[in-house]
C-alpha cells in the first residue's frame, strides 16, 4: 500500500493506494460542514456541480515521489472520504516528467524472442570448467515500425541481463519490448501502446492470460546520450487465476524467427482493429472447450476476417447473391483482373474466378473457398487430424457444411444441439484457417504460415 498527500476539490487530502483502488480523505476543516457535505447527507448527486477529473497528482510519504492517477470512476464512502477506481497510475522518480519511450517485459516475451539467443556456453566434463559467453546488446537488437494516430512508432526487441552476487543464479536474462515515440505527457498514448502490445501477445499465443510483469517510462538524457528511466507504469488489467505451464508459455506460440519481417504490419492492423480477436480463449485449457458461445464467436471471427482479407470478393459476392446479374458482374470483375495482371496475381485471380462460378458465399461457401485457398498450407494437418478418426475420404465442403449447420442451429436458439466429436475437429480446422488468413494478410510466407500453425497448435511436424 502507498500513502501520501493529494489535492482534491481545492482541499488537502491523504490518499491510500491499494492495488488499483485509491481512497482519498479530506484532512482540512474536518470539524466544519460545507455545502458538499450537505449534498452528501441529503442524497444529492455526487458530481452535479463538477466533472470528475481524469487525472490526480499526489506525492507519497515514503520517498516523496510524484504519482499520477488515471481515474476510471468514483464513489463516496462518507462526506469527506472518496474512493476512486483507477485505469492506471504512474510512479515517477521524484517529479512528473515527460517521456519518449516505454519498455514492457513479461514471460511470453522471453520466449517470443528466445533468451537463449543471448548466450553460448561450453563445458569440460573432466574438470567441470565452463565457458559462458553473452552476446553484446547491439547484436541482439530486432527493430520494427508501425503507425499510431499518424505517428511513427519505433519498436525494438532486445534481451537484457541482470547480474546479482546474492542469488544462486547470478545471471538473469529477460526479453524487453521497447516502443519509442515523440516526447509527451499523454498517458492516453501510453495506454494505447500497451493495449496494442497486449493484443499482439494474445494473437501470437492464442490466449488472453498473457503476462506483462513490468512497464517503465523513459526519456532520452541529452547530456548522457542515453535513455533514463523516469517512472514505472501500472495498468489495471484483469488478471487470470490460471497459471500456464512453462512448456506452454515456451512452446505454443508464433515466435520471432517466423514473424520477424511482419511484426510492424501486424501491429498496424491490430491498432486499426483490422484483426478479429474476440474469440481468443482465456487460457490454454479453454482452447479445447467448445461451448455454444465460443462456437459462434469462432465462426463470427472467421466471417469477419474473411470480409477484411477478401474485401473485394466478399463485397462483390454479397451483391451477386441478390441477382444473377450481380454474379455476372463479379465474374466480369475477376476476368478484368486476370487480363490486367501477370504471374502469381493472374493465377490468384484465376483461382478466385474458378471458385466463384459455383458459390453464393454463404458461410459454408466461404469456409470451402478458404480451405481450398490455403490447402497447400493446411492439407497436411487436416488429413492427419481426420485420419486419426478413421476418415480417409475427406471433402472440404462437408467440413464447411457441418460448421454452417451447427452455427445455424445456435443462431436460431437451438443451443441444446450438442457438439459432436466431428464438429469439434471441424472447429479446430476453422481456427487454423483464421490464422492462415491473418498471417497471409501481413505478408508472411506460405512456409512460415505452415510452421506458425504447426507450432501454435502443437501439430507435431518437423517442418
């Protein structure tokens, strides 16, 4: 718990901060009654006379550090005692300061950019002597860029190290994510960046209970020519009670070697809300639990992402489904694209035309189309998972139709329709299709998409 002094409504107050609850108590004129006190006693609206401020500034008793509180909402415990729920708070090293970068660390980051890249070692068994070499910082930097509200953000991943003579393991390695921007005191910007970094980790791990253990704000010291930490940022994130196994954190993710050249594009799409994330499960166990709501979210996620990934096709097909003339217009559009393009693009549009000739782009049609589009990536996994259930004569359209029928049952309120074993497998396949679409959108190679799905969903192939 932190305690200190704060000014609220022009009065000196004492604050107590526990987790993300801030209690503020007036210490001036406690024996006198003011109009605000009468409002409270007679049940008047708390904020009828003034708008609740978004930010408070206080100083803690222990170190005299300035603390910035970002307010979410408030309640009143008594005439002179107020309770605030916080979005976040920042503890500065003494006075409030502007900042131009933030640093995030967490368990998933340690394995996204594997800390093993930072060292090499050799051991002489006969003597027990060991040689341990740590790679210099500059040889470990991995950089990328993306835009946030028309500002270019510089991202960097690096593996830092801490040495302690008081620990049984004197060397500790951590992967940190740095995000740099124009100097500011805008805490809203920091919130947005932390939010997009969180979504990034949720996407590459396909679960929400990721950990961000530490966030610091920094500023370039012109005299020393380096970044100095000016404060620590604490964000009120919902915490999971489910502890993931280290193996899950370490192994089940799309890691840096696969996505390194596409990180900036992924961040761009995430901050523009161009990737559907609602269906991502809370933890690794929930991945295997198929409930009616989760089934609907996964199918909705596929359709939402299909419209984003294949906007022209989706729009044209929706028009085409209304009239035969509309379908002819879509085919004419694709024919024009075939004539205008060469190489891979021409082949791509020819494939679109072929699959459009007999589709009205219902959910099953979209799924069937996508399965064929990514068959070179997914067929290996799909054949194997159905083969283990004694299905050899596999047809993509049957998968698509089973999913559509089950979705329609739920859409019409028939939630008593149990999900059989085959539908559960079909839904696994749809999750792979979703990742194939998104990773294809951000420019990842087909080989790396296959490796990413293999690793994220533990398919067990040595690709």
